[in-house]
């Protein structure tokens, strides 16, 4: 076997030497300026949704030049760079269409199917994004628009908590004290706008591509080990909400339960969006129990077990319409000495409910 390998190595070396000696150094090389068309190809059209199986991209010009180190991969119709590398992997069942771009030239489209997530993750995973924003903040509408695009790109995969705050630059009628607490817990946040993904990683860049990378990282590296369901009722007489949150563990761990009340469709002047008459404030947090959640008992939930906790919230002083409110439950799982959001879900505050969601 060793002799065979040695012979192959010698043969390869000889072949290389032969090829190197053929032709002439004076032969013209294709110029990047001559490129009129580019082609995108993939080495496979379907991959497993396990975060390990990958599809590799190749971008080639009509002059035969490999452009992998110069082209970018996009989602057709969206002017955002979707991938940093020339490959794609995912933990989400999806059918994704890709397109390459080089120097203003667009390639053909290719489609890749990602499948069988249920083989690797039982419960459907939703990422929690805490958006730190302010009505006085001129750059905050940019992140709001980016989050809207990201929500469309990841349907039913994202829960957003718009946490408003005031500053020396202006006051915000929706400001809550927990926003300052977020800056205390994440001291390297530079200011507004900012986003924190799953109470774990920060995305201070308001661009869509930055948020996409952060969400993909969370879905890829931190799969759900629990499922969450909610049943919320509002008592018009007592003006109190009872939101029952139930957690089902797939893996034994310590879990903390968090709950927030958010309002959609609020109209208020937003600096930086003066030319947008349809601008609305959505996902506005008006109440939240604890940024790091609460334990039920000692917090340990064994694999295969369910634990429930009912949050009671007094809404007697609210000035917003109950019909515009939702409850957002987020479940934090222990990781070392810290707790990060492992899954989340939401439903209407008045009579809403959502059951466990499973991967297919």
C-alpha cells in the first residue's frame, strides 16, 4: 500500500511538471473587464437540516474565471449580502433560492432544499430579538425596517421585544426601566439602535445582513431543547391577565420562564421617519417580568417533563387597547453559569393561545 501511494504521488508530480511546461507564459489571460455573464452552480440541490451538511457554491465567468473570492451570494430581489462564505448550511426546513452578483452582473438562480429537521431537533425554534430603540433616535427606524425584512425572510421564526428608552437626546413615552437594565447587562452596547439576540449575542449593526447572520448563528449553534405553549385570558372585571406558560423539556436542564406584554400599531412621531406617514410602533414592550426569567421550583425540568407557571398582570392602568396586545413567553436555559433564551412564542393577550410547535 505504501508503494502504491508513493507511485501515485510521483505520477502526480510528473503530470504537474508536464502541464507546467506546456504552453507559453505569453498566452493572454482572461481579463476581469471582459466579463459579460456569470454562472452560479452548486454541488448539491438538497441538504439535511442538521447544521453540518453543506452545499458549496461556485461562481464562474463567461471567460472561464473562478469568481468565488470576488462574488457575493444574495437572495434574489433583495440587495443584501446573504452569505459570507461560498457555502450554505442550515438547521431550518426551507427551500432557498440563491443568486450571485459580481461587479453589477447577476447570475442565474439556483434552489436548494433543506429538509428533515425533525431528525435532529424536536421543537420548532423561535429566536428572541430585544430591540433597543427610541422615538427620538434618528437611526432607529433603519433597524425597525431591517427587522421587518428579516421577519419576512424568517417567517414565524422571530419574536421581537421593542424596548424603548429615553436619553439626553430626547424622551420616549414608551420608555421602560428594563431598557437601561439591558445596557447594564450588556455594557459593550454602544447605544441606540441595538439588538440583542436570545439574551446572548449582540448585533449593533442595523443592517439586514448583520441581523440575518446573527439569527442564522443562533439557529445553527443553539437548537431548541424545549417547547413552549401559552394560554392567555383577560378578565374585563378585574382588568387582569392570566398567562399560563408551559414548558416541555427535551433535555434535562435548568429553565427560567419569562413573559412580556407588547403592543402593536402605536402611532407616535418617530425621528428619522418623518417622511413615512405609515410608520407605526410595533412590538412595544409595556411590561416584562424579568429579563432573565423566573424559576419554577428549583428550575430543573427533566427530559420528557412539563412544567407550567401562570403569570398574572394588572392592566388596570394601561392606556392601550387590549385588542392590540400580545404576550410573549421566552424560555431561558442554563449554559454554564449563564442563562440564554432557548425558545419563545407569542399569542394574543385576550383569549389567545399557542400550542407546542414541532419540526417536520
